[in-house]
């Protein structure tokens, strides 16, 4: 069992969430908060892995010049704007 001192501001917020009926208990509010942190940490880990793959690609020369990429993207989005107009 975990016991935590949330401080007055967070404790007040948790109580308000329960009193509003949005959550049935303080524990439910805290579980939701931990799930959100867990989700954020998973997304950050995925981002870190993607960045590491990008750096590894750059280290071995699997890159394209920025001008080439920007020109391709500009053409793509210009075509999309023309198509939707």
C-alpha cells in the first residue's frame, strides 16, 4: 500500500474531483493520475527510441540534404492546398 502526502493544493483538487462525482474515491483519482503518467512515460520512451534510431542513421550516413526534404514537403503541401481550394 502506498501512502503519499500530496500537499494541500493537490489534496484539495482530488477532493473536488470526488465531490463533483467525476470519480468515486480518492484512490480512483490517484489511479487515473498514475495511468496518465504511465502513458506519458511510454510515449516519451517511444520518442527517445525514435530519436536514437535517427541519430544512428545519421551516424552511418543514412540522411538526405535538408533542402531536398524541404523542397519535397513544400511541393506536397502546395499540391494539397491547390487540391482543397
